[in-house]
């Protein structure tokens, strides 16, 4: 048993307090004050912040390996705009040093997967930042199916003189793939009653059939307001569960976002904000977006889009959002419990509660103080990072 003693505990499930967290067999077993166990290894964290391990709800860690170039770039299969069969777990390099750097920054869970070159890019995974293999690190797979609207698919395929080269074609290809998935799902249902009617197995349609059945959400890349609204339109048409990721201009259409959140949209994931305006659809990128969303009553999460913003700088991103008007509590939730809820993994991570994974970050001061350092990171109760 490990006992973190006398820390400033931010559980993200209730008020912060000065007290203790007990850990055993990779789980949190007690949270409170004046905890004592005869067999516990005690670590005095007086004056330090004890918080849930940080959750990045959208990134590409392990898919574009650090300092590798093409040889380590495995996140975009730019040969077919519809590739739902692709699986992040088959491309992630768990030995990429960015996992170690993420853990050193207090990040314990990353939702990572394919990029946005394709209209449907493949399957995302929720993965821990510490372990000996991808199998050791996986928290949940698949956690979502990636889709993309806006500039990226049309830019990639226009360069190949191939569809889609317009936003119209992107939407049409998405609808076509979903209709084919509906038809495939109907054949699967008929095949259950009559095996001779079972369709020939198709890996892409098989995973999209799970989306049609609402077993998996779509994870939708959309920056510009009109692209966000197109995504909402198509998801309503097919009654899909989905999240809106990047959502760069979402703060300009908060009434539409609130309406979508009242239906099947499972959350808004904002970012990356600590980056340049590298393309036209980012012209309205603003660190004030979290404040505007919060003032509109919209809960949100924040993402790095690693390697666009390196994982370890997620607390800095949220700190700048606070400087620009977001509340401290809202920003903390954006990288812990909100990120976990929106991505469907809050039963395991995102808060310090009994029964959850012992994923904990200990900072020397407040995590939003740029002078604070992460002095200890636990993943499944194991030390993933420790400062000497």
C-alpha cells in the first residue's frame, strides 16, 4: 500500500482539502484525512498539489514519433478517404520518448489515434502513458471512430486529383459510408436468424456498423463554424453519438452547441490553442474560447493535438485559458473529469475517488503556476515519473 500524506488534494469529485490518498493494487482505496495503515509506504506531500492524472482527450501521441520524420509518421493513410478499419493500436510506438515526457508533465491518459487526412480515418484508443507494451497501456479500445470535416481531407485529396476536393464531397462520402454501414448492419441482423444470409466480412463496415448501433461515438475533427454545423447535421441524420473536437469556432455558435449537447453530442473538446494559425480555418483561434463556452453554460475539455502542442504543456494551455477569463475550476475539469466523461472513460480515470485507477499527479505547487513542477506521477499505482 502507498499513502500520500498531507497534500492539497483536488479530487475533482468534490471540494479540495488537505489530506491523504491511499493506493493499493493499482486502485484508489481511500481518500480522507488522518488515514493510517501499519503496512503502508508513506510519502509526505505537505504543501504539494495532489490531483487526478491529467487526461488528454484528443492527441496523436505514438502515431507521429518524436524527431523521426516520415519513418515514424503513421497517423494518416493518405490513399483512401474512407478507412474506418485502421486501428491506432497497430501504429503506436509505446517506446516513443513523448510518453515519458507526458508522464513527467502529469499526463497519465491520452486518447490518441489517426489524423484528419481522411473523411473517416480509423479507430482511437484511450491509452495510459506508462507500460511495457501497447497491450499493457490500453485503457479502452476502440474508444471512438475518427472523422474529419473542413480543409484537411479536401487538401490531401485535391493534391491527388481525387475526391474529396470540396466540402460537398466530404459530406457526401461520409453519408455514403454511413448508409453502407446501415445496410451492412441490416444484413448482420438477418444473418443472425439465417446464417446463410450473413454478409461477407468487411472490417470497415463492421466498425461503422458499431457506430450506427450507437456502440461507439464518432470523434469529429471540425474547426470552422460551418464545418461544425455540417457535422451536427449529418450526425442528426443518422442518429449518431459524437464529440466535436477542435471546435475552434464553436465559441461563435454557442446556442447551436447547446442544442446539440441536448441531443446526441457527448461533448466539446477545444484545442490546440497553444499553436499558430497554420491554415485559413484557424483564423478565429482564441484562448478566450473556453471562457465564452463556460459563460454559455457549456462544459468543455481541452486537448493538445500532440505533437502540435507537446503533451506536457497541457497544464500551461489551461493556465493561459484561465488568464483569459476561464474559471480555474472549469479549466481543471477540462483536463481531468470533463475530458474523461466526454471520452467515455470516467469510470476509470479523471478524479480521485475510491475504486478508480490510481492515476495521480503530484505538483510542487498549483498546476497552473508555470513555476510548479510535477514531482511524482502514478499510473495504475506505479511510479511513472519521480523527481529526485
